[in-house]
């Protein structure tokens, strides 16, 4: 096991077993390790990056998703993903961003300690802090991206690099100059690293960047823009990648009714339940996501602050989430399956054939994490061989596999959906078709294509039985069309040409 191997490594300073176990659980949540504590293909790709597993998982997810998403500017997507990764690597650059509660505590102490001679100094300090907070408030509104603190900072970073006088820019928008300068340098390093690893190779093609050069990405990033440049699709892809990198740090919002039942006082800060800790955590009102208050989110870290009451006495500590990104429940299933438990397959909605993935799928109810948060229903590939064959048979007869069958369904002896009914299993045409499909292990278009390449007449009689006697004389022509449709690759199918031929025929018949 990996844990045992790491435990035996001669570290200069020995590590606690709890720390090793926490690290192992993190790698499993990021899908870098499988249940046997061995590196997955994704884990091997992550290992090529000299980064924390979270940041490498995030960047690889963006690269992978870009290959399948065509409604985005890939160079802009990568530029902002790298900037967001840099933002999540350093402290929040906004002055006073998470210092509100502690500053109030400091003000209480100042009020009690200052003498009459120092009241003037106290007023000046208070005025300075008030002005700083107002400046920071304006800055937050300018750069705010309601879905993510990381994207908010990334946008501020882009504007920072565009500014002619970076120090003055930071003063104007209440930003820490040193943090922003370091973040800018880190962004450039991370971008070079992505291209270095892609050029170097050594892992799956999906994990390599192929959409543009480093210069292309930098050109897009450096293009001056007064408006936030990401589209909704691009923003969602980056948020999904952040979800993948911080999949073990998920929090679910606690509703007002739940707070009332617990007997807790209402607070301006939104209350959440974290998958990592037992205590409740809070979304600070200065967070970019506080306007929306998403049901699910991931966070970078927890910061504890002491909150004074009205009398100035410090009460119990409160943990605030830092580096928050709103996530959709479906992303948790897609990017953190190891943390999910799935219900038995649902009968309603019933299983179906997914032509896009060429799989028979069923619907399940997933629950996430140790608190078993129920997520919206999700589809998974079905594991029952009998149901696989039955659903695929229905899809075949309905025309989802061979589209030409759609136009002749009216000539069938029984509707295709009848094959899904239990009482129809005793019928000859149903039994024969299912038996043949099961014996040849045909439960996908790919398997049917392999069978027809060997024997183009396979299933001929079984499907013929589903048509009325009067249509049998036309079935041979239909069969040739079915085989041709499936054997030809999609890109080779003359869809446009065939439509033109039909038009010509219709004209000649007139």
C-alpha cells in the first residue's frame, strides 16, 4: 500500500500517521489514487507537475475539458485557469478582505486603552480604516465575479498587469502590492510549466495542451479589456476545474429553518456545513459569492477569527471559508465519484440508451461525503447484462442506432416500447431478439458494428419478425440501409447528398 511505503520513507522529520492518512484521503478524493492505493492514469499525469495535487488536478481538468468544449476561447480559458491557480496559491490580496471581525476587536481594545490625550489619534486611525474599507468595497464591486473568489482575484490580476503604474493601481483598489506582484510572477511560471509538460509528453493525449502556443495565450491575456472577458461557458469550465481540485473541501449551505431548529441566532454571515470538519463554517459577507449564497461550494482554506460581542468581550472562534467557488451538484459526481454513494437503479425514470457515449445507462440518487448530502439524480452505465440488452433492443427498434427505422415504425407489428414490458417477454419476437442479442453480447452500437462486419445478415430474421407481413417484401431494402448506416463512419455519411436526391425524386414524380 502507498501509505505503508510513504510511512517507511526516511524523512528528516517523522510524519504523523494522521497526516499521512489525511494526504492519502486527499489524493483519493482528487482521483489520483484508486481503492488499491495505486496511481490512476490521472494521478500519473498529475505527478508530472511540480505542483500541489490540487493545482495540478485543476489545470489538467481544464485542459481535458477544453478538448471536448467548442463554445469557448481555449487560450483565454487556459490564461484565466492559470491565473486562478496562482490566486489560490497565495493569500487574498484585497486589503481588509477577511479582517473585518478582527479589526472590530482591535477597535474595542483601542477605545478602552486610549486616554483623553490620545482621542485625536484614535479618531484619525478610525477615519483611515473607514476610508480603507470604503475603497476596498468599491474594489470588490469592480472585480467581483459572483461564482468564485479565485476568478475575482484573477480578473484583478489581469487589470494589475495591464496597469502602467502597478503600485498606484494597488493603492487605488486596496490591494497588497507585494502579493499581486508575486501572483503575477507565479502566473507566468505556471503557464510556462503547462507548455513545458505538454511538449515533454509522457502522459495521455487528453492531458496535453494542443489548442495554441504560449504566445497565443499571453497575447489573449495581455489584451486590454475594461470588462470581465470570460463567457458563461468558460467561467463554468474553470469553476468545475476548481471543484475537481478541491473536491474534499465541499460545504453545503444550512437553511434558515435549520438554523432556527438548532436554536442559533441569525448572522449576517451565511452558515455552511463542511465535509471536512464537524463545526459549522461561515461564508464571509466580503466573499464574492456571498451575494448568491450558493447551495454547494468548495473552499481553499478555513480562517478562524475571534468575534467580540456588544460589550467588547471576545466570544468563541468562528471559522470563515477563504477562496470560495460556487459548484453545481452534478460536478461533485463527475469529479469526486470516490466520495459518492449511489442508490440502486431507479425504475422511474427507466434506463435508457445514450447514443453520445454508446452506453446503456440507468438513473440513481447519489449522496456525497460523510454527511450523506443528497444530490440530484445522476445517470451511470448500467451493470445488469439482461437490462442492458433489453434497453439496447428498444433503442435499436426505435431508430436510435439505425435512424432509417424511425420512418417505418408504423409498419411494425408492435411498438418498440413493448419490449420493455414484463408481460411481453413471453412473446416469440421479443424472446428471439433478446436471446440473440444476449448470446452475441450485443448491447451497444460498437458491438453491433463488429458483428455485422463479420456477418451482415445477423439479426435479420429476429428484426423481420417485428414487422407486418405486408412490409416483408420491402424489408430487404430496409436491411441494407440499416447495415450501411451503422457500418459507415458518421463523417462519411452523405447526409446532405441524400437529402438532395430525395428532392430530385420528388420533382420527377410530380
